[in-house]
């Protein structure tokens, strides 16, 4: 049980965390701060937070749990804003989709206190951003990846595991490097591709007609293209080395298939599709059953 | 009301059409043929067809409605197998995802009788192939694209429109060329990309670990990668010119985004993502409400 959650960033991810924590009875009060005062006010009106803080620092004042739920490029400025009120007993977490850059920021700003920060990435989301779409069930059944470093304090790491587990999450640990490589492959590159495909079609003279003809396959394939531009701008740039490397891998695989298609080689093409189809058919999303 | 549907190909698409036609009370009997006798037998046991035909020709014997529901590369051989029993009153349709090659086959084989063939492409499907997954509701609310040619008979075209409309579909007409360009963009290329992405990840040493970390965004993005290899081998090769052209468009759009990412240019990247996100947010799948 936490006395106070200091929530910095009252959007979809932060707001859903506050609601989930309250629903699980794990926090006495939530003090929230958002860059936009109207968002903070809205969060209070919705009962996502109990008290509006006029600054990130004041949200952290008195908090034993702090969640940074801001775009990854805003992480360093946020650490700077709050560092004077971080105590050895505080647990700070983030929800960022990239981990190496976030951890570098934490090292630079928190210095000797970097051990209280447990980098976290919950594998969930919605294409609808903003506190209006906050949902106490957003995290339930999902994976949460923790990427502690050598200086991370054991007590904080254990508390972090307990919180996410209590919210119904499946917690995994890995290095920040392994995390960033994996999510470049299975999340950041798919987003980049989906954005590029939408722009490719819209950029053609008949693009709107093409879009009017699209069906359920296109709907699901491009769902992630509707994601929030400022959040994803930060993620793609933050993880650019791994992302570009994954894009090169992908373009080689695409080229291999195009070669079979251009040559009209049905056997080679079927073998390539069969490998992909079989991989996808056997894939199951790691998830735990809902307790609800 | 049709006397007899001659169904050639008793898989997901053909089986679902037979079930939908029966449910709507639009056909007295369904005579079915599949290349695999066990599929034909299964279709009869399931009540998808009433009578098993030992050949495509015998399925057409006595049929006033014929549906070709075979992989597009098998279309020409199927026309050859049935042409001797095609009458001026028969309505023949297909369900192929590409139209130019199918129409070329029809011209070559049916010759003077090509007017009884109304090329059709229902925009629906499942990743689960086979008659076991046939579903009377598969077509309801979906678009069906008809691509008549100059020699298509008006009577057959009207009957085709009536049948699909009676099954709850939204019927549109366009040229085979326009159809193939549009579906290269919104269906064939997304499938090709999804296949290539799966192969790209699986081909890496840590690919299985990466896949175990993937979440709901990846699940939806790659759903179409589980599609049937032989069906999609045919589609991608059949429409290869338009597909390769669309892939070039896409790769240029991808390169534009990569350039902004590599340069660490957040403003340029955000503008590109914003365009994509806005296009996708405003897109709505053309569909009509279910009457069910």
C-alpha cells in the first residue's frame, strides 16, 4: 500500500495506472501533474487523480511512488524537475517504450539516486490518447518489462514487481539493450511501416478511392497507424539505431519475396509465405488470464 | 431463386457462399466439387452442399448459377473443365482477389460465351481456411466488387448484383484494371509486408524471444500473415505488376520517414506521422449494417 502516487503525465497511460492502482486499493491518494492545466483539471474531475499539482515537483512532494508517464523525450526534463524531492525510499517508474535513452537520462540527472528508478514498459496501449480514454483495465493481463541496471536498488525492484503483479500483469526482466532491440522488431518497426503505408496510399492520385475499397485485413493491419504523433515521434527517434537495423532486416526479407514474385516462381514464393504463415499461426501473445 | 448452385471449390469462400445462399432461401440445391474428395465429402456431411459431384463438369450440369471458388491460378483449368456445359442462361462468378488475369482466362476459354461470366471479388476472408470454417455470415455487410467487361451480358450482371445484395453485401462496379491497382495497395501489399516482417523476425537469432515479447499492436498488424500460402502465392504472382509498383511507392514513403529518423529531425517526423495518423483516424471501412 502506497501513501501517495505522484503522477506526472495524466494521459492514457498515466491515468489508467492511477485508476488501476485505486481500484486495487493500493494507494491512499493520487497527486497529479500534466503539462496542460486543462488535462490535470479533467483528470481530477474524472476521479483519476485526487489533487492537482501545479508542478511536477509538487506532485512528487510526499509521494512514495512516482510514475513518469510522459513522452520519452520529456523524461530528462522531468527528472530534473523532481530530483530535489526524491528520497531513498521513493520508487520511481516510467512507462516509456524505449529504455536505453530513458536510463541514460536517469543516470545523468539522478546520479547517486539513480537506484530508486525502476525502468518499466507495459505492453499495452490504445490508439485513443488522452485521459478521457483512461481505463482501470488497460494493464490487466499484459506483459510489463522491467529493465533494471546494476545500481537499481533491490527493495525498489521488488516493490515494482509487486505493484505490476497486483495489477494483473505478467512481469519480465531484461537488459535495456535487449528490450530496445526486441521492441524495435515487434513494435517500433510495425508502427513505422503502418505510418509509411498510409502516407504511400494517401500520396497517390487515386489514394482516397483505394482507401474506400479496403476491408477488414487493412483495418487491422493499419490500426496502429492511428497512434499519437508526438509519442511515436519520440519513440522512433529514441530507438533509431535498433529501428533502422530492423528496417534493413525487413527490407531484405521483402526483397527476397519480391524477387520470387517478379520471377513468377510459385514454389519459392509459397515456401516463403508458408514460413511466415506458420510462424504467425503458432504465435500466441504472452498474456495472463483476467481475474475480473 | 436459383435451381442449382454448381460450387467448384468447397473451401472457406465457396462453402460460406453456399451456406449464405441456402440461409437466404435463394437456391434449391447445391452440387459441389473440390479437388480433394475428402473436402467434398466433408462439405456434404456439414450440409454445405447437398450432392457431391465427381468432377467440376458434373457440378455444373444442371446449374443455373456457378461459383468458382478456387485459387486464382486454377481458374483457367476450371473454365476448361466446365465450358462444355455452360449455357447462355448460366451465371458464372468467381471470388478471386485479382481480376485481370482471371478475365484473360475467361476470354481465352469461354470465347463467345464469356458474357455469362461476371467477375466478382467479395472483400472478406478469414485466416482459417477450409470448409470447417465456412460461415453463412462471412459476406454480410461486406463490399463485393464486380468488374464486368464490355461483353458481359446485362442479364447476368443484374442477377449477380441481386444475389450479392440479397446476401447483405454492398455491391460496387469498376474496371478490372482499377480493381487490381486498388487491391495491390490496400490488400496485396499489406499481406506481402506482413509475410516479410514475420520472416525477418524469425530469421534473426533472437527472433523467438522477440516474438514472445510482442503485444496487441503486433497481433493485429500481423494477423493477415497467417493467411493461406497457396491462395496468396497465386494472388501475389497474379497481380505482380501492380503489387511491385505499390511496393515501390511504399518503400519511398518508408525511406522518407527513415531519413527524418536518422537525422533526428522531430518536426519532420512528427509531420509525417501526423499525416498518417490523421488519415487512419478518419478512415472508415465501407460496410453496411447487418440485418441480422
